[in-house]
C-alpha cells in the first residue's frame, strides 16, 4: 500500500493516525486528484506551504462527495 504512515509516527490512542479519518472518507481522499498530485509524500515543510495556499476549510462537497484540499492535507 502506497499510503502508509511513516514508521516513527506517533500513535494516537494506540492506533495508526490515519485511522482517525473514517474508512470511506480516507479511501475517497486516496482516490482524489488533489491527493495524488499535490499531497502524496509531502514533507513537513511542504505541508505548511500547501496549508498556507488553502482558501477555505471544510470536509466534503459535491454530488459524489469529494474531499476538500483541507481534508486531504489533514490526512
């Protein structure tokens, strides 16, 4: 699986931090164009730069429930 958490990431409540986002939303994030082109394998420095470019925050939108860039960066 290409969307693995780094090995030295801190465990949250005894589980992988990615599992804090529901499975269906997480899978839609992995399938989204923004995640594949902009968010995949970001370093901490680049993540901050991308976060500064965000114009709005939110969860999901649209007819087939697309994740917002904010939610992609959160994951």
